[in-house]
C-alpha cells in the first residue's frame, strides 16, 4: 500500500499553486524557488522489470522425498520417479532425500518446490512456506484407504481388555507403563495424546505422568513395540501397519494385539509450494497420477509401499491432524 506524507498547510498550498501554474504556463519557465517545489507524496511503485524477474517461470522442479524407516535405496527410486515426472511436465525434475524437518525447511528456503511428507509435516510446510497437499497415498495396510489408525498395543496375554466404551478401555491404563513412538509422531504420539485429552485422562502432553506410572519415548515404531515385547512397557502406541514386517517380525506380531484404535490419521502425500504457478502445478499433479498406471505401479510401490495416489483437498484431508494437534496442546 502507498503511504502518503502529511504536509504542513503552507507547503500543501504552495504545492497546489505550483501544479496549477505548470498546467497554464504553455512553455514559460515555471521553475519555483527551492522551498516551493512540489513534494513527492507517494512511495514509487515497484519496477515492472523487477516484478517480471520475481515471477520468472520455473525451469526446474525439485522434489524432497522424506525418508521413512521402511524404505531402502530411496535415492535411486526417487531418480526414476523424477525422470517419469520430467517427461510429463516438460522441464527437468530432480529428487532429493531428506528427513521430514529438512524437507519442510527446503520448501521454506525455496530449495524444493514439492515434498512427499506426512500430515503433520504438511501443516508445518503450510505454515512456513504456504504449500498445500494436493495428493495423498493409498496403501493396502491403511484401513481407511487414505487414512489409517493409531493403535494402543498390548501383549496378547495382557489382562487389559477392549471394552464397549473407549473411556472404560483406556481407564485400565491408569498407572501403567506407556511407550510412545516419539514426541513427533502423528500416530505414535499426537493422536493418542489427543484421545487421552479428549476423554479427560490428561490435561496435555506434559501431564502424562499424572496418569501413567511411567512414560518412555522410542526412536520409531520398532523400539516402542520392542519395549512391550521385552516387558519394559505395558502398552505402546504406533501406526496400525507397524505390527507387520519390517517393523517387527511376523512371530513378534503374533504376540501382540490391538487394545484400542484411534482412526482417521491422514496419509502422507504430495505438498506443492505456492510459488509453483497454477498451470505448472496441474501438470505436476497429473504427472504424479501417471504413477498409478500399470507400467509405473511397481516402481511407485517400491518407493513407500503405496498402491496409488489420489487427489485430496488440503483442508479436508488434514483436518483431523489439525484438530488432534490443537486438542493435544501441541504445535504443527
């Protein structure tokens, strides 16, 4: 917005006279004394050349593929996916590998234009970089298709039982030893804490010891589940697919059971930065959807064990994550 300067009354009158004289002078020398020269009252508009340079078209797309514990040889697969995308959008596409925090930072710092991240990371990217999630993955081990369950897991022989009412079920955990996946995990911390807060068992993430007898944090699904298998914890919270290899063995999975599920954790997906023009964004979305086709499906599945990508509305898909974060008293 242009900001106007407030002029003293005598200068404003003088400026008006000078403007009138300049319109009627018809070639006469209308130069005024220095004190009576018109005063610049507005901030100059941005240079058209500078504006054009700021909006220069993208000549390359960089995609940050967030690391996951169940992925192998990710860079090679990302390179193959990038090659397919490049052919579809008509400009070079390259893939970089980073953890979720670094992927969000790459979007914020314009070192990446696109990122394949979790729901919580997508909300952080929206906050810092103005990006939005346009596609979400579907997996066979997601009970909700593009959503999945956070689960409270106990030993198969545990006296804790799933009761008709969630409040009665989780009341049994009072004084028990709890193993969370990590404080940053959506299904292994955010959603279960939100559930506990919603049912009035705890006031927030820093009051967990007032309900549980002991609280520990792992460095992933495997370590949380191993705490239960080794009798170091009575219950753990993980994603539903963590009861399968490669997180634990089939034999170990047979020794565990689900005590209580918390549904509607949003699937990971594709977030695109707001600096990508709408036309190019649509080309990218359509290019990603090409990964669903039979000739590309095996490659795509090897990336993150996804079976397909589906279009999603950013707000709708991530609404449950946003609600869980707020109710749990956390930040994206």
